[in-house]
């Protein structure tokens, strides 16, 4: 009985093996029936039909039914020749199709890349058709044989917004995926208005994963209605975070615009702190008022409107009555570079340094021009007013430099704090110098100074500016020890470090290899080299690295919005399309178009 069962089993194995062999394509069938295997499927070289199963019966049946009468008289040599011809033709067709697919894929990628660039540059979607015309013209000159490839790029006014929507969706999907890996994240929220004065709340997220890679993206853009209360702002932020299913316990800080007059901002911060503390009793949400807008508020404390008002009024009059005057071309070109053609009394205080300097340099010419037109400006010849102008030129130049340093992209919050701390130190130095009428750091004022006591007149303004900076940036002072631990781990006083981190920080400070690496690469790159050690300290550093130092990224987006939501730029977009456009045009977004 056992022998019988073994025999039966072996016979089944042999039968299964024979069946498998009978389903394997045989090379001899190529010449016999003009079949080849294409992607594991038998395919007729003559009519290109395929057969589902690799069985000789099916191939022979197809050949005898459809083709045998045309090839009955073929000798073996003739069949070989015919087989080679058919194989070459199949390969040629395959290569052509492959090339077409490559061209099509490349053209599609170009369409997406160019659509993204159109959105980022806030250009009209109809520009896509013009760009394509330019590409075709260039191709005809440089590579006429490739013109057909460029012709496949689709950039019509209907296609571009579709591509922008796809790219925006890709960005959101990527952010959802990255959000799951965040060990710490922060948000920046800023309420502004678009070109139609429709209130919008922009929410950006900045997250850090365990490898210290930073992701900074637009989280959401929420339309607001009426007066926005703190509770309404909180609900909007909460819903935005809920869309991405982020872990509230990893929320480190919130950055707001810092304008105390902004309705509901303080209440929003309070609600967020309450939410976080309710979920994590030992966690306190940090709140940071935007550094850049704060600087704007500080400049108003200079109380130099009597100078700026005259400058704006004079320039506005000259532009409308003598813009073709060649001596003023540099002044107007500076204005156009800074503000476009919208130079008006409503100018922001920021970035006025170069305009004031141009005005000062052309003071005599401007005075002569205004007088010759019957519009004399007495202040232009007043020594006291000119000194005030010179002082404002110098101080605004310094403030502009600070503004530029605060607006650098991808900055760590500690770098921004260092810039503010440095400026405060300079204010202290200037106050000391002016008390001795030392104008070394006020070169423009020095040019017009005639009295040893001129410097004393500006000490109150320096003091006022210093007091305002200290007051408005006091929230950063609260986190100074934590910021220092992040930026200077090897020199921080261990007594100023929280007890839960002291042991790891001591070990770190005594690690000469890591100290050398820190000196070599600096922060934040250094933290990628800590490996699996120092878990508590790494978590602390991830939190600091996630913090926003300002809402500049939000304000920049609102600036872009004012160009986009107009009939000129996106007439065919619905609200969902405008939202997609904002996600793509937002700073520091990196969509994938592969």
C-alpha cells in the first residue's frame, strides 16, 4: 500500500512538471508559427494578436487558420529570413512606441513644472500659451528635429489651473505623510486680507523629524467672516490641524503678528495654551510675537513723521510733474524697485532707508526744482529739519539692515534672536556715543552737523527705540536660556540648564569629537550627528528648531495673494482653485512632479 501511494505521488509530480513544461514558450515555435513571447504572452509576429496560454495547440491553430496558406511554400532558409524581418519590425515598433512614451512623459512633466513656475511667479495662466510659443520658436532654431516634442507640452489657460490643483494636492499629501514623522512642530498664524479686502487667516506649520529635517509649509488658508474673535480664530486653527491629523502634544509654539490691536490674537494664544496644557499637563505652549512686524512698530516710536511726511509729499509731487527729469531717475528707479508704481503716503516704514538716502543726496536739486515750479518747500533749507533727515537716513539704514537679516529664508529662531540682541547692543553703544557727540556711526548726520551738541538731540529717540525693542521682544527673553542651550551647548552654564537635561549636556560638553563636529558644521546641521545618544537633549533641540521667529512667511503669502486673486491673474479660478494657487505659490513649498 505504501509503495502504491509513493508511486501515485510521484506520478502526480511528474504530471504537474509536464503540464508546466507544456505551458512554457518554446523557441522552436518562433520559426514554426511566427510567434514570439512579449511580456510572457505569446504574440503573433504577422498580425500582432496574442494567445492567452503558451500551448502549442493554440499557436498552431492560430497559424493554420490565419497565415499558413501564405507561407506553405517557404523553405527553412526563407522562414528564417521572414522571421528575422518580422522580429526587426516588431523591435522598431516597440522602440518607436517607447520613444513616444518618453516624449509624452517628458512633455507632461514640463507642463507641470512650467505651470508651477507660473503660479509661483503670480503670472496670468494665459501666459502658458505664450511660453509655449516661445519654446517652439526656440526649438525651431536650436533643434528643429525636436520641435514635435515641445509641441506636446500642454499649457493652455484651462490646463495650467488643473496642473496647479494637482501640484497643490501633491503638496498636501506630502505634508500629511511628513506630519506623521514630526517629533515637534510649531505654527505661525496671521490674519490679513486679499486684494478684495476679504479677511483670511493664513496658518503655516514648521515641523522637525527625528533626523532633524525641517519642513515648512502652508497648512491652510481660511476665509474669515466679520470681526474675528479669539474663539473663531482658535476653531479655524484647530480645524486646520485636524485635517492633517497631527499630534497636539508635539505642538511647541505659536507665532502671531504681535499687533496688540489685532482683535482676538491674545485670546487665540490663550485658547491654544489651554488646549495643549489640557492634553499634556507638563507641557507649556510657547508664544512668540512676530519679530518683523514688531520692528515695524518700533520704528514708529522714532516720531519722525515730520520728516517722512515732507519726503513723501515732495516725491509724489515731483513724480506727477517732473518724472522725466534725468537727475531724479535714480530716485524714481529706487522707488520702483522698492514699491513698484504704488509709492504713496501709505508706505510701510520698512525698507525706506535707500529712498531717504537718495532724497538726501538730491536735496539741493529737489529744492531748486520745487522752487522753480512755484512749489517751494521751506523745510528743505531748514538746518534743523535737514539734520533730522540725516539722522533718519542713518537710523533707517540700520533698521533696514536688521529687517533684511530677519527676513532671510530658513532661519532658526535663535539666529533671529541674535540679530535683535545685536541691535539692542548697538542702540546702547549709539546712546553712549551721542552723549559725547561722537557721530562715528552716524555718517550722514556727521556731514551736516555744525554743533558739538547736535548728537545730544537724538539721545531721547535712541532711548525710546531701545525701550520699545526691549518691551516688545520681552517674550523671547523668557526663553533665552532654552535658546542658548540650543545654539551654544558647549559653552552654556550647566547651572542654567534644566535638571532633566543636565546629565546629557555634561556628557555632550565632554565629548571632544562632537565638539569638533560642532565647530566644523555649526547649527542646525550639528544635531544630525548626535546619533542615538542624548535623547532628551535632542528632543529639546527639535522643539527649538521647529519654532517660527516671525509671521513673515504669512505676510509674504498675503503679498502674493494681492497679485493673484484678480481678474487679470486667475479669471477662471473658483475658490478651490485660488486655494490651490496659494498652496503652490507659498514660500518654501516643494511639490513633486515626477
